């Protein structure tokens, strides 16, 4: 093959703090105030990829808590705190985030249908926040009317339903800002009849506007640009891979997931048995679904947004499928 492909076009705004990227031939000319500056050629996968953090850093966001058997009335407790936190979202690029529990996205919440979900929320941030869950619940648990001021707390408590891939996010005004700053996460509700065994992971798609112009400069899954290109996700060919996928990208109308070399079942929202058989899905803001992959081949397979700009700005990764 020819020259290695360019993987990253780092926006101007990120450059001040960005270290030199490996293998670069120097920035090329920009195209104006909104210019993206090509940082040269770098490896597309492995250690040479410029991505923040070390291996395993995102394991708590990638791997959901295990599903529990159906037991109506059982209480599932979670504790969430809103925290202002500077986080590294791309190599050398820090974002002043508003977080749940210090990460973007926030922690994965999981319950089985008919569990009582109890989320103790403390606002330790500098702005008023709430938690709005998707799903079925009373209006006084909807995260819209009870604004939780800094230093205050609120406990959300309601039966978890319906089963499927749900999500949660802050619903304080202005909504666009509170979501974009990072207050969102995955919320899985398991069906009464357990899903069949699988390796399970969570991928939350998002973006970051680092220069305040209302457009995203970086994209990722689980919060860090190019992370799963640097650290491919290892899976076994004999094991179904189940992906709980959600789109919390602000500013852009849609995001998407495309898998190379394979097809998968896609259950939109995951609340029925209906699925599409495809290799590409599109999600609007707030949409989510469940992907199930039965691998035909071992090897290294890329996954990424099929909006090429999102791919180049961080939303891409790889599965290493091991034969066994
Ligand atoms: Cu908020």
C-alpha cells in the first residue's frame, strides 16, 4: 500500500496545548478562520495513534454492570454527582466539562425491567442541573421541573421500564449547553426474559466544541477521540458482541455507526424483537439502539461514523476479533 492515511485533522483551537503528533510532516495551510490543520501522516491503529490515556482507562464506561434476573420491586441504587471537571478529550486537548461523576459520558446505569431505580443526585457543580431519564416514569421524576441548585440534592425513584437501551442527560436550560458540556450517559433496562449470552459493551457517541462556535471540533465514542484506534477492543469470534449504542452528539443532527467486513442485527431502541440486518445505522440526537454482531471472520475490523468528517476528528476505532 502507499502512504499511511491521514487520521487526524486537529482544529486550530486545540493546537496551543497539543503536542507534536507522530510521523507528521508539519501542518498544512489552513482554509480560514474555521480551518482544520492537517497534522501530517500517522498510524491509523496502535500505539502511534495520538489518543489520550492508557489502556483500560475507559473500561468502566465500555463494560456495563452485569444484567440481573427479573425480580420486580428490587431496588437498584446509583449515586451521581455533577462535577465541573477539565478532561482530556483528544491528545493534548483539554475540555472544561460538566460531568456526572467526573467522566464524559457519565457512568452506565443498568436495571432490569420492574426494578425500582433509585438515583441519588448531588449537584457539586457550579450551575443548576437535573437528570432526565428516557423511559416511562411519573412527571415529577422527569428531570425537568425539579432544578437542583449547586449544593443541593434530589433522589429520582421510579420503576425501570420499558426494557431497551435508554439514556439520561441533564435537562436544565439552556439545554444545548448542558448536554454539550457532557452531562449524559447510558441507561440499560434489561428485559424480564434475559437476552441470550453475549459479550456486552456500551458505546456513547458524542462531540466537543472546543472553540465555542457552536460546531464540534472533535468526535468520539465514550469520550476520547481515537481512543479505540490506539487501543482496539478485543473480542472473540465465537462470542456474539452486543453493543448498546447511543447518540448524545450536540450541534450535529445525526451521528452514525458503521462496521467494516461484517453485518449485524440492529434493534432500534431495543424494546422489541424487531431488527434490521445491516452494516450502518444512523441515530438522531437522543436515539439509541442495540447492535448484535455474530462474527464470520477473525481479524481487525474498523468501526466509525460514516460521516467522514466525524471519523477524521476522532470517532473511529477497531475490533480485534480473535479466532478461538
Ligand atoms: Cu445541567
